[in-house]
C-alpha cells in the first residue's frame, strides 16, 4: 500500500504533488 502510494505520488505532476500528498496523508490517517 505504501509503495503504491509512493509510486502514485511520483507520477503526479509537480503542480499537483502538494495536493496529492495532502490527500494521501488524510487517507493514511483515516486508515
């Protein structure tokens, strides 16, 4: 799961990276 998220983050454009990281962090806390 963590590896998948990391790979996904790497594929996201730099402009959207911050927003995506926030979303992933929110999801991780929720889980």
